[in-house]
C-alpha cells in the first residue's frame, strides 16, 4: 500500500514538473537584476546580454518590474539602449504603469511585493544574429528612487509565428 501511494505521488510530481517546464518552452531569455536596498540611482544600469540565434523568428520582448508597496509613484520611466552584435544602438523610453488611477497596484503580488510585466516590443524580428546588449536605467526625476526591487527582461518566441 505504501509503495503504491509513493509511486502515485512521484508520478504526480513528475507530471507537474513536465507541465510547468513545457509552459516556458518558447522562452529565449528571462533574467532579473536586483536593485540595491538604498535605491536605484539615476547612474546605475541594469545590463542584460542576450544571444539571438535567428533573425527569422519574431519575438516578444517584455520588461518585468517588481516593486514594493512603498514605491511612491504609479509609474516608472525606463530608458533602454539596445545594442546589436554589430554595435548599432537604438535608444528608447518606456513608461511602465505600475498602479491604476485609484492607486491599486497592477499585476500580481504577495505581501508588499508586486510584479508587473510590460510589453516592450511584440512580434519584433532582430535584424541580425548574435549577442544583443540591453541597458536599462531609471528615468524618473529623482536621483535615487526607492521601492523598486527588481528589473527584468524576458524574450520569448512570438507564439503566433512559432515554427515547430
């Protein structure tokens, strides 16, 4: 009886691992940078290096922001530099909305930490293959901003165009 029960538990655990890992099959890159407790200085940069294997596949590029409930603003401006393998740089700015007009935090949360995913570029094709560098700095008016825990970058194959 005990052996059958442990086999069922082991089988259910194995199935759960397979299901959870198959959900992210289209993820090419998913990484976070932790912001120091003292705050995110305007001169501090989150840097992500991403290897792109094909220029044929469209990708979704998403920004992940984890903020504490004591973050004093409802949004976060980010300045983003994307540098291609050949050195061509594109500069962009993104307004990450973190709370609605009533002040309720968007996304998901637990305790006093909230996570929101911001679409940055959807269905984009990278012009060349190789290593791209994404450099992100905060673009708020304050020298140091407090209440941001992590900044993340996620790149996934665009589902509608995914080739099997």
